[in-house]
C-alpha cells in the first residue's frame, strides 16, 4: 500500500517547475541563448570569496571529527551566538543565542516555526500573492492555510479582507516581505497596522497569535525602499531567514529561526524546534555550512544586478503598456498580463516566442505573470522586443 497523500500530490505538481522544464527542453533544442527563461528564482551571482575562503580555512585548520561531526540538537552554539550578535548589530535588537536555531533554509525554518505554534486544524493566514510552496509547508503540519485576497493596486496588505477572515481559530499569520512573486516590500505603515491588529486580536481571543515572517529576500532591497525589520514591531514574531538568496547558497540549505526575545515563550519555542527536528528528520544543517556562514553574516553576494535588471524591465515594460507595481526588492516582478487569462498568455509567449513566464494563478493571483529576473542583463535586453511583440499580439 503506498501513501495516498503523497501519491495525490503528484497530480498537483508545480506550474513553475513545468514552465522551467519546458524552458530547459527548448534550450536543448534551439540553444540556451535563444530561450528567454524567467521562470526560476535561482540566484544568478556567485557567493562571496570570503565564504569560499572561510570554508577552505575550516577544512584545513579545524579538527575533522568536530567539523564533520553531528551538530548539537539545537545547532552549534557559537553560530547561534554569532547570528544573534549580527542581528543586534544590524537591527538594534536584543537576541541571545537561545533565541536562534539554525535550519535547512527558509523551508526548514518555516517547517519548524509552524509546527511550534499550531495544532492540527488551527488556521494559518497568509496573503495573496504568495509562494505556492506555502501549501505543502502548512498542509504538512496539519494546520489549515487560509488566503487573504491580494490588493492588486499596491500588493500591500488588504486589511479589510484580512479583518473579515480573522477568528479565534487563527494561531499564526504567515507573511513574506520582500515578497515572492510581487517584489513588494511591506512598508512601516503596513507592518505597524498589522502589529496593532494582532495585538488587539490576541486580547480579544485570549491567546497568542504568532507572526511568522518569511524573509529569504531581506537583503535584496532597492534604493529608496522603506524596509522595516519586521520583528521590531510585534513581540510574538518568529523570523524565518535563509542564506539561499543573500549569499547565493540555495543548494547548501542553510537559514535560521529567530524568535523575538520579547516573545514570552522564545526559549521554549527554540527548545521545541529541536523536538520538531526529530519528528521531521531534519537533524540540523551540515556543521561545516553552519560554521561557514557564521564567518560572513554581515556580507552578501554582489546583488546589484537584480536592481539593474529591475530598472530596465520596469521602465521598458511599462512604456510598452504593461501595468506593474514597481518592485522594491527581490528579483521578481509581477505585471498584469495583457489578457485576463494569464495561463493562455504565458502559454502563448512560451510556445510562440520562447519567452517563458509563470502565470500568476500559481501564486493565487490570476491575471498576472511572474518574471524571475535573476538572469543576465544581456538576456533581459534581448528579451525586450519579445515583450513588445507579445503585447501587440493581444491587441
Ligand atoms: N519562501 C519564499 C518566499 C521563497 O521564495 C523561497 C524560495 O524560493 C523559500 C521560502 C524557500 O527558501 P529556501 O531555499 O531557503 O528553503
């Protein structure tokens, strides 16, 4: 007997992956330079020399048994301490090592955070458009994901719709800013209002409500964008961070959970993370990679190409007539499709122009398309005539 749950998931695979596979197939047929692949959020710049040198130094100079040995259940203390100090230095916080738990990327961090603050059947609210993997991330815990419809004029929070959905069964709110897919960064005004509502609702319902803040793009913020440090605004915040994008290390699977030191149960939640790991088989990220990132916590890869690509695409696409809310960060943008049916539009551009975009339906926001512009500026520039052709084909 095979698992019904996981075999059923095979019928519901990722549309992003489907379009990405089509792009790879076309690249094999006609050459990668002739395919304009905007599908996958894989960083396009290398990690830092300091990170690589730090790993070499560890391998050459550290005791092999310690370096490649099992990490402690709550992950390596010196690394947790370095993360706490870096956050305090950069954001004026007061984390202690006991508030930090190293994880396998943001995905691992979310798997721990959601399990620590929900029971099966509890509601977790998120906001469209959102990263489609939130569905399996939340479903896997037994909690129920509820989605607030998008405010497509700004992609900030649609507070009226949110308030309508709040009820005593809601235990956690899951946000992602800077946002995949819209590229929007929640403003100080948005976060302040969200924090105020959650504080009021905690009182009204007589239980804690946790804000789970998914922050893999925290370091990719463009000039002039208001980018508040979310944990500062609400005591019951659990920050889920990743080095996948900031240090271009998605394959190394490294990130962390940081529970706001002002959260009453901060240390308990971190201790519980060690127990969640036993259940999920997570058993800590590699000791080598934990120690490696601890050496470069205040660094990022050279992320400037993402802003350069955004500037070109935003200026040129809006001049052609595409409607788009200007991204404040990440390496995504989320324009409206020129026709209402985003699937039809993205299939058309893929098959007729080899311009591969992802329909917004995958992010619970129809009528839009996601461009992942973590690619070369050369590809961006050569793709512009195709965007022009595509919009003309719809008239
Ligand atoms: N959350 C969002 C919004 C993402 O876009 C991603 C990856 O693209 C993740 C979480 C998972 O990131 P990680 O590679 O750190 O597990």
